[in-house]
C-alpha cells in the first residue's frame, strides 16, 4: 500500500479547496448592474428603490399627476380599480403633468386579445398626436394583432423603426414588465428583464430609418431633450401598474 506523506496530503487538500473556491467565484452571478429588487406589493417602492432614486408615477389609487394629452383634465375613459390603471372606454392619450429629460422608466402592462397601446418618453404638445414627437414603446398582443406579424411593429419595438431582438412577451392574462431608458441620445427598450432594443437618436442609422417611415413629415420627431411620459389610447382595453421613474 502506498503511504501518503502528511505534507503531500496537506498540499493536495489546499489545492482542492482552491479549485472549489475558484469554481464558486466563476459561477457566482454578477449583481453589480442589477436593479434594486422590486416591492412585492404593486405600486409601492422598497427602501432600496427609494434609495436608488425611484419614485412612483402612479399611486395605485388615483390618477394624480396625469392628464389628457393637450388637456387640463384626466379623461374619464381611463379608470383606476384594484391598483390598476386601465383604458376602459374612449378617452384619448394621457401624459404626465411633469416633464423629464434623462430617465429610466419602468411599468407593468397587460393587454386583452388583439390589444394595442404604447408608452412614450419626451413627448411634446406642439403637434396633434403624441407619436409626432416621440418614440413609441409598442404594447401589443403579438399573436392576436396584425402588427405582431412584423418584428418592427411587435411588442417592445421602437414602433416601425427598430425591432426587438426577440419576442419575450408573456401569455395573455399575465403581466409584462417594460422599461425605457433615455439618456441623452441613447435609448433602450427592455421587456421582462431582457434588453430588446438599443439605438442612438443622433445616429445616421436612425435618421435613415425615420426618413423612410411615416415619421418623416414631423421635423420634431425624436428631437426633444425633455418632455412628458405618455400612454396611448389605441381603442383597446389595456392595463398598467407599477409605473415608476428614476432620473438619470
């Protein structure tokens, strides 16, 4: 029988422990870029979120802080029930009273079959429609609506301009988590934890796409450095909750 010297055994054990430590380090997830954990109760913020600068744009009870696009009051067709903001009847688009420049905007959304809506950042009110001035984060039932057949108009797209890298929408009846990041000319769209769109508003590529789209007639499109957050009434029932923003 071969005898193992105590010193050799100690060296082997140390090497084994080191290998395990290195392996554990290599598989440990990187949490440095992760957002603060969201609150379990809808329309509330954790202390970590508050510390990171997040604040609610929808309190779950009222429509305080919102009004109709180019109006002074909130349209009656947008209602609040059980902590959810829903377009339930003809109403028109709505915007935040406040304006924002650089921000990270998060929101939960849910559509009914074949439903369509949209969320916009940096909307101005010097034209007759929110989409004349700002990019649209498409809200859509991809399977039931015709726009879902084209990637560039599917859920999470920068509507009619940039397609999501993949479809990560959840089944009807489930909440989706959307996020828009706007910092300077840089824009990102996220859906259910996946970055699906990334673009630069001052790039030749963006200019070319706009020039070949329905947005070409609107000289102000994508140019505002500051504006309202808007939610679109596209004629369908659509619901939102957990609408919150963090200035960047």
